[in-house]
């Protein structure tokens, strides 16, 4: 029998518990998948060694100091499942320096410190695997890095945050307000007590940064990705979108474009988008994730599944361990040259989203008096934006008398032009609250 692959789990919370369960319950299956090389848990590092654990970890394996794992010669792989970007970074860099491969589910760590971590890994001849860092149980990293390698990726559209998708689904299907849908997500355990990173688009931006590194060779700083969250979406926006034939989804998007003789560019952003009810991504419900990837050869492909949770995420982590046990992960790591130094890999340049062309949904609360609609139309016309349809209903509950919602759907324009027009609309005296607008994907 070959030498076992020794594993240290650093972090044994939700995901770590799932990994420990799979390693003990499916040991024989995994040995079969590695061609006879067992995958064996050697160390479990946690913050509180006395805390009761859902999985059965022999007491002799548990410690609180990660250097117990990084200094153990029987450990070949350190699995970082702590989260955050400070202690987790120390654990990962110490493991690499000690010659251990690393598996992590930590997208925030990769988005913030990918270059430092991957440079150190190349220097020490070890691999870093991170299938679980984006979309939990959906195998999107391997798909981009391996299966689609004949293609240049031209676009990515992802529902990458299950919490936001659950809230938007509850608003659309249950008629809930944003606040009630968020409370329901918290009650069911889909949202943290502090849901900020989920609902403001930051979590999706971290994941988009990781996907963009693989697909386009760009290394955006987390702040380089424009983001708009879902907190500004009101129940009436969901209703108006539905009336027009659309569903609102929080999408993480990358749009590549050839720019003549110059370098190709890619625009990256996270924002709510109106999708036609019939669009494949519009039909992704609840806490599920999905990613549409367009390749220049293959065309459109779609990947969908559970984006979080103990066992789906652990499934991806253990898949990485199997790849390390048979040596596949080491080959992929060396060939992909991820987070490499400038010039080592042809890269796109990151472009602002200003030039991305789209249609737009614009929702205003306006004073119900003559001339307001004409003023709004003039602001749009000044930016050469034409209108495709307008909805103005009678005043509704919840709005002060003599104000009404006004919804305008535009034809295509550049995002920058539309933003300029929306800013001008917001200054009109007939507009009583800041304009709300989302792009429309037809
Ligand atoms: N949960 C998901 O569905 C999911 C999905 C995709 C990706 N991820 C990512 O997976 C990672 C882990 O998430 P999780 O939900 O499993 O987290 P979690 O349930 O909060 O577990 C964190 C674990 O880390 C341990 N820990 C924290 N600080 C430590 C320290 N200083 N030293 C040693 N151990 C420490 C904790 O120890 P104690 O148990 O003693 O407190 C706990 O076992 C994160 O990067 C997360 O973004 C999670």
C-alpha cells in the first residue's frame, strides 16, 4: 500500500466537521479513488480544544497551536478552514514554508493575499488548492482551470452569494419586504447575525476576484471590483420587474472585450440585474449558486448547485485532497501559473464598467405634477439614451400623497452615460428620493 496522505485540519467548525466526517465515513471509497493511497487525518487544530465536536476526532489529534501541524512530518497537507485574513494567512504561509500543500475554502484570503501565498507556494514547490472557495459544492475552479482550458473565457455571470439569492427569491415568491426576507434568512441559518458582507456584494466580489484570476489572469484588489448590494431593492422593484417580465438577481459579472491592437480588457462588477424570467440564471432559487461561463469555443455553459453548507463545501475540500493524493493538483497548480508575477502569464487589463453597454431599469418616486416626466426624459435624452417603456401607476400605500413610483426601461447605452443621466435625474425638484437603477440583461 502507498504511503498515506497525512492531513491536518486547521479549523473544525462547519466545513471542517464535514471534512472529518467524509474522511472517516468514506475512507475505503477515497482509497479506491486514489489508486490505493489512504487519506488519513493526523491533526485537528481548533481555538477551543474542550468544545464538544459533532464529528468524532480522537482526543490525541486535537491541539490549539497550528505549528503542531506544520511541524509534523506525517502531515503532507494543511487544510485551512478558519476563515478571515489574519490568522488564516499566518497558518497558510507557515504550512507552505514547512513544505506542506495547502487546501483552503477561504475566498477572502485568496482575494486579499493570493499573490503572496502563490509566490510562496511556487518557491517551496507545493500546491494550493481552493475548489471550495467559490460556490461551495459547485466544481467551478476545476472547470475553469482544466476542463475549459481550450477556450478563452469571454464572460462570466454568477449567482455567487446564496444569502442574497435566498432573500431575493423570498421577496419575489413570498411577497416579503427586504427586512422580513433577511430575518427569515437569519432564522434558517442562511445569513450571519451580521450579514453585511453577503448583502453588500463583498462576498460575491471576493469570489469574482478568484474566478477572474483563473479566467483572465487579472489580480483585482477587492476594492477594484465595483459593487452594489441588494439592500436598496424594495418590494415594488420586484413587482415592477415581474410586471415587465424580469426577475432581479445579484450577479457577479466579468465581461471581456478585445480592444483593437491594445491589450484585451475585462470589466468586473457585482450588482443586481434584471434577467428575463426565462433566463437560466433567473430560475436559480433559494440559497443555490450558479455560474454561467461563456468560452470562445464552447459557447455558453452553466454550473449550478449548493453554494455553501457543511457537506457540499466539504465535498469540494475532499476532492482537492484526492487530487493531491494522486498528484493531479500539483500538475494543475504548476501549469495554471495563478497569481504569478506580471509578464509570466498573458493577462487582461481591468477596465471600468463605464463602457459596458446595457439596458437599464430606472425607478423613481416622483411628485405627481405636470412636467416631471418630461424633465426625466430630457435628462436621459441629454445622454442620448432612448426610452423603451414607462410604467406609472396610481399612488400606492406607503407613499405620501401626491407622489407616485415611475419606472422607465431604457434602450442600450453605455453604463457611464446612464449613470450621468441618473445623477441629473436625482437633482430634479420633482424627484423625492434618490433614483434606483439596475442594468437589464436581455
Ligand atoms: N460554512 C460554509 O458553508 C462555507 C462555505 C464555503 C466556504 N466557507 C469558508 O470556509 C472557511 C471556514 O468556514 P466555517 O463556516 O467552517 O467556519 P466556522 O464554523 O466558524 O469554523 C471555524 C473554525 O476555526 C477554528 N478557529 C478559529 N480561530 C482559530 C484560531 N485562531 N486557531 C485555531 N482554530 C481557530 C474554530 O475553532 P473552535 O471550533 O474551537 O471555535 C472553528 O473550528 C471560511 O473561510 C469560510 O469562508 C464556508
